[in-house]
C-alpha cells in the first residue's frame, strides 16, 4: 500500500500539473498527449522485446557479474530503452 501511494503521488502530481495546460490547448492537444503516451508504452514494449531477443542471452545473467559489469549492462539497457522511446515519440 505504501508503494501504491508513492506512485500515485509521483504520477498524480505530474498529471495535475499537466492537466490545465492540456485543457487550455483543446481537444487536439489531448489527442496528441494520448498518442505520445501510447508511443511511450509501445516503445517500452518494443525495447523489452529487443532486449529479450538480442541481448538477454548474452547479458542476462547479471547475478554472476561484478558490480561494475552490472552497472555497465544497466546503463546500456537504459540507453537502449531511451533511444527506442525517443525514436517512437519523435516519429523517426
């Protein structure tokens, strides 16, 4: 329950800040906002799929790696996710 409250506060505050701007901009901005949210979700799913197919067989056993190797793998994974999400949301 504590974790749920944390995420509701984290994302709820951002949504409450963005909501007036979306309402003022009109229905077209709301459509664009929902489209970008859908593209982010698609990007996460695609990044997870690419990670699972191409990179997890090689880099998947992070338990057996040292801390520095793990940091490198997680940094690479984060960059992979960010690149795919940015490419989809920018329409590339």
